[in-house]
C-alpha cells in the first residue's frame, strides 16, 4: 500500500510549495475553516490555479466555539474576524453566543436546532470554495464541473474531548454524524474528526468506547487530531493508544483515517501497521499542533536532520555536524547528512554556503532577538518538503531497512546530544518490533 500524503494549508505565503518538490507529491490539502471564511476567493484561486487537481478537505473547526470566549478574541479585544465570519456561516446557534458564552453540549439538543447547525456546517464546506471556483474566470478555460470542484469529504460538526468531557461531547458528535449522513448528497463522503486530549490515549476503556460508538455508523472516514501530540516526545503508552484508536476506527482498512498532524512515526505505522490511510503535516511545521489557539501559525526556520527525522535549531545542527566533521566539504556533507536537491543546489560545491540555512537578522523591536530572513525560511522549507517526500517513499522499504535507519540515527547522534535526545527513535523501533516489524529479512 502507499500512504496518502496530505498537507495542511498554513499561510498564503506558503501556497507555491503545494506543488513542491513535484506536482504529484500530495494526495490533498486540509484547509482550516476560519481561513476559508476569511479569504474564500484567495483559497479558491489557490486550489484552481496553483495546484494540480489536488483534493481538498475543509476542517470546519466547530470546536472553536466550545472554549472560553477569550480564546477567539484578538489583541485589541475584538472577536477574530476569521472566526466571526465562520460563526456567521453556522447560524444563530453559534452567532448568539459568539464572544459571550461557550457552546455547551446541552445547546445541541436533537431536533431542528442541531439539524440546522449540521446542515449549515455541511453547506459551508460543500459550497464556499466550489462555487467560487466554478464561477471564476480561470474555470472558463479549465472547464471543471461542480462535482470536480467539491471537497473530497465533508466533516460533520465535531468537538474537542478530554477524559473528563468525553461523556458529554461524544453523544453530540454521534448525533451530528448521523444527521450529516442523512443530509449527504450523491457521491459525497462524510468524515468525522476525532479531536482529543493526550490523556485519552492512555485510557484503553475510553479508546474502545470511541471505536464502539462509531462502529455501527456508515462513515467514510475519520481525521484524528490529538492536542499537541509530539510523537518525538510522546511515551510508548500514548503511541500505543494512538495506534489502537486509529486501527479501531479503520475497521480492518474499510475506513480512511488521516492523522492531521503526524511525524515519521505515523508514516511508518500507516504503511507497515495499517494505522492510518494518510498522514498530514504543514509546510515545515505542523507535525504536532495544539487545539488552541484557533487558526494559523508562523513557521520557524529549523534544519530537518534526516537521520533524526526531526527539525533542529540551526546552530545546534551546525555544532553536531562540525563535531562529526561533516562540514569539511560538500561531498562529506551529502554522504552523511543530506543529498536532497535543495541541499545540493544551495551548497553548489561550497560547504560554507550551509550558512544559508541559518542566516538571520536582528529584530527591530527587540534587538536581543534574531529572526531568520525569508530566504533562510525557504531553504529550510524546501529541504524539509523534499525529506518528507523521501520518507513517504522510504516506508515501502523492507522492515529491516526501516529499523536499521532508526538504529543508525541513535548510534550517530547519541554521542552528540545524549541518549535523551534520540530515545524516541529507540522507542519507535521497540514499539514497531512489538507490533510485528521484523529485524531480519
């Protein structure tokens, strides 16, 4: 099998990278609903003109309205414009509380109120971008049909659930999903998004309850979002819980399950253990993401070290490479660190040009701080995207090759950053072996 490679749309500045390193790299793009509500014309143009027939899913972000209203207030004390626009799409149930009171489970009683909310949520995803694309000047030449331009799947309203709140929110999600299935049109796929706290992953009873509640519902798939779960920092219990949840929802591979923010660990387990059908990340960042704040984020310039399968502060990376004598010439660097196209073209035979991955400037507002310049971010971003494409391809290799690669990362870097800096690679390897990967061919 091959793992679907999804990208999360972060900012408009990154849109040109959705066809990088090749136009067929990505299975699809996930776009936050608040961005769609705020800039529908720009996103419609992006999908129609700047990608190559890429699938898209709109995350409706319905969880945004269940939190303390202060989480959707900007620095000037106003409701964030993008969130207000989103609320306007969802009707009076959301608008009447916006900025004043959080949405509560008891607000979502069965009947017209809940059905109206679900209908508006689906209509927003179904029509907001597709209608603008079909009416655009560009489509006069492309001649795409309405069905060509619809989202890949529609997500029913969903809510963030912790160990303490799941009993209140899960029944509302189940009802929303059932209504969405009743309202779906021909050829539409309906997904549910499972947004949970990390504590859920260490509770087998709750995981099984989630799986059981969804087992009899004819959904097409799921998106999993675990609040700020960094798979490089997670313990084995959390990772095992993630696998149990994903595989339970996949129902013996009959359902699609996408990890909205996953690392190399999720890519391996998707290919080898049938955990996920697809894994998503953002351009250069987004392998883990908190539920709050709602919306975007600013990528930082870090160098993705292939053997660590992790992004590392540039200055630390330089320190590691110098100790290993990997920065003495480009041939040594490409042999031991990275030989991707971006690294080769940037260095161009001159190892001193590795500095271009870390060039920064002093902040005007805070002279004690330095920030990477635009060119630095782009070098790091292109390098990262090439390495991710390689990872998605590499996991089709033999079990032994994958396990050997993880072991090599530990052996090469533990003397530089300590065992605690590479222990996640060993943890991944041990867990993969316990789950069935073979150390020998």
